[in-house]
């Protein structure tokens, strides 16, 4: 994986762990971001590849239109989980990936943490 993808993955990791109450765990030997007790993004086993999985209850169909997106395995795809494996030569669409991580966080985080996120974002405007 190229340097651009390594930097992009590091960016997405920082973004995911910046959410209120977000913390890192390592089930199954891979890094995940959790809110409370629930995973909101699977970040994979390595920072060197641009691959992650998110729960997209509202936009999974749009995400799956991209050639580098597919339903997540182990039956998670049936619940709206999508795996992104971006290997394109162009700059990764980080804003889109951030939107998907945000959607996933909101889908699984406790309501208290989502309210905290909304308050933080409202104060930034």
C-alpha cells in the first residue's frame, strides 16, 4: 500500500478515535473503535492498508455502488455493515469516509454520546 493510503488510514484512525467516548479495542487481532461497548468501525489488523468496515443504516446502498465497497462478511452485511477496501491510485475520498464513520458512530453509540457529539458540533458553528 502506498504512502498516500498509509497517511489516509492514519487520518481515519484519528478521526474515529476523536468521537466522544470512542476507545480502541483489539478483538480478533484487529483494531476497532468502540463507543460504549459497541464497535462502530473495524479498522483492520494493519495501518498500512486502507480498509475498514462501518455500519451504514442510511447509506449502505450508495456505498455499495462503489467498486471498492462490499457487504461485510460473517453476516454483518445483512445488518448494514459495509467493508471499504480502497486501493485506487487517486486520493482517497476522506470526507466521504468521514461521513460514513460518523453515520456508523451515530448508529451504534449510546444516545448520551451522540447528544454530546451534537453539542460539540453545535458549539463549533
